C-alpha cells in the first residue's frame, strides 16, 4: 500500500520534538501541535508545520501520532473541544489511524480503540523506550498493540523513529512498556547502589563503570545513565516523574490481577521518595541522589 503522506504529531516535548523532526526529514508532510506553541515552532526549520489547535493538526492527517504526558491528557486532547471549538477525534478522516505513543494505562487504550473504530479510524498503542537519545537518533524500541495488518502497513511511518515490534491486540503495547519500566527502574536503582557502594569503599566510580562494561553487568543503563551518575548530570532526558508514573500504573494493574511484586513495590517507594524529596525535573539517573540519601543520610547536589 502507498505510504500515508500527511502526519500529525500531538506533543513536541523532549522526545516528541525529535520524532516530529525525523518524520519530516523522512519526507512526510508533518504538522505538529503543542500546548506551548514555542516548542513546536522550533521544528519549522526542519519543514514541520505548526497548528494552532489539535483539531487543525488532525483534520487532514492520514496518521495522528500522540506523544503527550499521561492518560488523562491524552483523553482530554483527543476527545474534548479544543481552542478552535472542535473535538479532534470528530474531525479525523475516515480511514485515518491514531498511534498513541504516550505511556498510558492499558485500560485507557482498550476504551479508546472502539470509540475510534465507531468513527472508522484505526487505533494502535505504541509506547516507546530509548529516551531522548533514542528519539534523537531514531533508535527507539516501539512496542505496538493493534491489528497486525494495520501495524505492518505503517512500517514506513515507524521506521524513522525506531524498531517496531507488534506484541498483540490493543493494550499489549502498553503492557510491554510497563514490563520495560520494571526492568529499567530496577536496573537504574541497582547501578546507582553499585556505584555508590564502590565510591564509599574508595573506588573511582568512573573506573568502576568502565570495568563493568562488557561483562555480565553491562547494560545501556550502565553505559548511558551510569555515565550521567558519575558526572552528576541529572538534567532530564527521561524525567523521573514519568518513570514513577509508569511503575505506579504497573503496580495498580498487578494488584487488579491479584499480584504483588516485592521489587516493584520497593522501586515505587524509592522513586516516589526521590520525587517527593528532590522535586520533579530530575532525570531518572537522579535516583542516585535517593540512594545516597538512604545509604548515608547526606544529600549531594
């Protein structure tokens, strides 16, 4: 089938901006919308058009990509009247497809999909992992839930952003992202504790990290976030509050399924305390500060 040529991207934050840029550079006619218009306007040198309202971005789009902060915001933007007085979901063309790449609850996706189906609009949940570096380089891991034919037919749309894997029906993309976040949170905390343990024992944390790379303890988190911990660079590429949001969502879903996971509960407690203690606006690698506080009670910058 011919590639859809008109794309809308709602949400040009830390990751959405890179995704919009890459889509435009790949040749797609790309229109972006963001609550803070100035953020979207930074993309105009790359050929991205800027819409005044979500409905204006969506009405001519073959594919609408959603990259907003959480489930309630996604619901509000798609199904409420915007500044132009129109509801974005109602102005989408029959045959268009919505791809929700935000991390939102499984049940939210499963509730939204039939509402779009009633409008003859396809729906895929396709959250991502890889953070700002992955969005910048087009190497995101994309976890898709939805009709197999629909996902396969949009391979060229996903390609500029990363590698897509279809997991199953709608909602399974979000389920996979939650599994990802348990692994990410656990590994992040383990790297932070290991580096602080070694540092307090008199070892150079930079040398410790270098020594561990290539062994069984190696990981992207040790490589990328371990370097940030060593440099104490906690400017957000992946905000800690988003990691906490996802792990709390996983915790809630686990409870609904009659499950309780000790590690997940511990991680929610650690990241929750970190956000409460140090505020929002820290990168996930800032969990090192929480580890330090718990280990020796002395806060560092």
